[in-house]
């Protein structure tokens, strides 16, 4: 599958998107020449992008090869802990600052996502869009930047917890509860409901890992 490069997109963004969308998964080997061919760009920006991704710990070395990094148990736990606090803050600020139109968009996203319940990967992408919309509704650019970094690392998780039986439907119910707390301008409740939502997702992930051991 060849993904054509776009004039307004740099190699870094293209590779990052490919990792995030699962084109390249943890353990996948990235080769300059193959990436240049896939994205339709020269090898120099590809090389620079790979160096940047390695610096950010999204790629790691396997001998002389660069591979997409993976997260161990401790790293996953640390990531969820940070994510809960930052996203809880985003929900609290969204309750204070979100425009009515932004809240309406969140409501519509929850309803639109119901048709994706049979497609965990599509639902996972929609889930990221929903959470990002809450980040934006916080109206705090520095918080949005930090959460963008967190979500880059989230891309290193090989599986989505939304693939677990019944999890997708339950997650959408939790999304709806988050939106209603924001709509009620109840920042503390919005923060807690969102933290609880992530805690449940983490428990689901831990159970899946335990079953595979």
C-alpha cells in the first residue's frame, strides 16, 4: 500500500500518522528507502524524521535497524497515570470554557460513533478524535500540547482496549456521561467521570495482557 506524500505534510507527520493508524505496529522495522517510496519523498527528510522519532523514544534500535518501540507494563501504567491527570484537567477546563457549539459537537460525535461498534479499529480512531475534541474544548494550548505528546506514546500500544467484548458500547456510554458533565458546567464531575473512564480502560487492558501471559 503506497501512501502518497502531500506538499503540506512533512515526513515526520506522515510516519507518525502511519504508526498511529497501525500501518506500522510495535516491532515493525522502518527502512529509509521503503518509507521514501511509500510516502513519495526523498530519503533526507525521512532520515531526519526517523532521528527525531528515535529521540522521542517512539523508535528504538534493534542492532542497526530502527523498529517501532513497544511499551512494557510499567511504561503503560505510567502513561495511564499521566493521561488520567491531564485528561481530567482537560475535562474540568472544558466544563468551564467550552462553547455551546463545542459541546454540541461532542454530543454528535458520541452518537455518530455508535455505528462503529463492530469495527474496533475505526472506533479507536473515533475515540482519539473524541478525546482530542475535549482537549481543544479546554481552551488551554499548553495542556493540548502535553496531551498530544501523551497520545503519541499511546500509539505504541499494539492493541486497543475497545476490541474487548462489550467494551465499545460501554465506552460510548462513558463518553456520553463525560459530555453531560461538561454540558452541566460541573468541572469536578467531568474530571472524575473522565478519570473513571480511563481507569476502566486500563483495567480492560490489564486483563487482556494477563490472559495472554
